[in-house]
């Protein structure tokens, strides 16, 4: 599975919990949005994460 920023943004837009975690990462770790987005992807989506199926369902293929 590949990280696609637009797909990850859509997942966050559809899920308030992820949106809250993204904002928290950006604030607490002083990260830019693009880096926080990728960190969130690796912690919550990749390798069987909690939101992997939701992320895959957004795949335009």
C-alpha cells in the first residue's frame, strides 16, 4: 500500500478522530502538516492499522 496525500486528506476529512490527532501532532511535535500527515498514515493506516480498510476504500482504482 502506498501513501497518497490526497487520499489521506480525504480519510481525515471523513474521520473527526483522525483530524483531532493530526492537529495534535502538528501542535505537540511542531510538525508541518505534510510530515504530520505521513506520520499519521504510518501509525494508523499502514501495516494493518486501525484505518487501513477505510483508506483502501478511498482508492480510486
